[in-house]
């Protein structure tokens, strides 16, 4: 059943690639790399996607498009070709993984946004003795900046880099001490957006207690330092959103049954903006995740959260988000799978009105997204995916609101 959940998340990732060039978060999440279930060490792969989106630039309406481009057209189709190589090698108790790919996207109408990208990630899962384990890894990606992240309608390539190291010391059959360090860098090619270039260092330590059933309870301490190297001057005032953030959270993994598990991470968070004035946060953050393997062919995933989200904006350096998501997968046959996903989120911007009139303070957004996909695998190495999606953002700042609908067709072959 665990493999079914992995398949579900893989489907969601594939859908995110094809549905829109817009699913990356502002702060990278280090995800485990895919593994070769058949023991193959080197796996070349190719992928080709065709996507139609009726509002590819995430504009409010046709009048906004007319004002920007002298053309009321909002829809477009684009093609994305991906070629890559995956390596997965076990040497004694050490495991090495590398996944490198290049991609090319071409638009039918908005040809000014044609772009080439890349994604390279690698990791070493190491073991030392009987009690010490960990991971060392990196990721480097380059892609077109999602249009809903910035209200900038010029070609803007975003580069994201991350390096991480983890270690876990089993001090006792029931007790494990953990540590992790992550560095994340984000930069933009467009000169006007380089003020949003960003570096973040995260240090974390935790202590876990594991009971005989496999359930885990623990505590986690985290310190984050976010740095914007470049400041900007607006109306004679200097703006810089560098910050520090400290967290103390409880961690729980409850294996309720063979089919159901719950995960909780929550506690106190304090975020301090280095510039004097408004923009600080001190309060409760939490995320609850539920997984239910209803049958051998059906699985559900539920997320509930109240968290700070990083925001690159002149008047707000974070948003407090409250949201819920529901995912479901149904493996109807060995070759056919259906996946669905619903996402609902309210974003309450901190509204630090640094410069009156730059952007109205007190911004509030409501974000919704729904996707449905069908994956057909006629043979083990070939996947054919059809997906439909709808995305909506409603804001009290009317110019930020939009609705988008689309369909994506993807084929992927692993040699």
C-alpha cells in the first residue's frame, strides 16, 4: 500500500509539470529522489507535454491583456520536451542517486516566453556503523518564473539552488537525535526583479521517541535566516525584507492501523523582519496530514495547515496561510490509474505598509485549485497522462484576481 501512495504523489508531480509552469514554491522543499524499483542503475528518459491554458499569464480579464499587449487574447498552448538521465547505485550500505534533465518550452502565441530549463539533483544516503545515518544532497533548477508569483509580464528566468545535509544518531532503541542544515538560493534573470534574489539558511535539531508500534513522538527546533542581498529604494525609502525565524514544534507520527496514519507538526513560530517597523509575526503554526489506504487500489490524503508562506513583495514579507487539501488515487487496473486533487487556501498578508500607496495594506487572497488526471501505462516503461485543471485566485486587490482552466497531455518513456 505504501507503493500506492508513492504512485499517487508521483502522479501529482507529473500533473504539476504539465498543468502549468507554476508549481514551485518560493522556499524549496527537499523531496526524496525517485528510485529504480527494478534495480536498473542507469535509466534514460524522455517526456513530451502539450498544454492548453485559457489564461496562461494569470490576468484578471481580457481588458487587462489588451492594456498590456494591445491584444485581448489570454489563452495559449505550449509544448514542453524533457530529456534526462537517472542513476541509482547501491555500494555496500551507501546509496548514490543522480537525476539530470533539460527541458524546452515553446508557446504558440506568447512566443516571447519561449525558454529552456534544467533540473539536476543528486544525493548520497550514507550509513556509518550501527547507529549513525544521514543524507547529503543538492538540487539546481532553472525555469520560467510562474506568472501568478509576480505581476511582471516579461520573460523572467528563475534559478533555484539548494544543498542539504542530515544526520540521525540512534542513541537507544527508542530514541533518535536528528540534525539538518539546508541552504537555498533563488535568483532572477530580469534586472528589475533581482531585488527579489534571496538566500535562506535553515538549521534544525530534533529528538524522536519511537514506540514498538512504529509511531513516533518528538520535538523539533529550527532557526531560519533569510537574506535579500539587494535593497530597493521607493519614494526615497530603502526597503529590505531580510528576516530571522525561530520555531519550536511538536512532531507526531501515529500509525493508527495498517491502513491509516496521521502526522502532525506544530508549535510556536516567531519571525522578525530585520528592518525596523511592522512585518513581524509571533504565533502558532501547524500542519496535520492524514493518509488512508482504503483498499488495495484506493488511497486518500488530507492536509490541513496554518503556516507562514514566504512572499516576495514590497509591502509584505510573508503571508499567513490557512488551507486544506484533499487528494485521492484509484488504481482501477494494473495499467490504469485516476488521480484527483483539491486545494483551498486563504492568505492573509502581513500588510506592513512601508510606503503608503505602493500596494494597499491588508491584502487578503483566496486560492483554489482542482485537478483530475488519468494515467495509462500500456507497458511498464511508457506512461500516457491526460489532465484537466482549474485554478482561481480571488483578492481584495482586484487586479490580482484571476481564473484559469486548462488541459494537459503528457507522454513519458523510460528506456
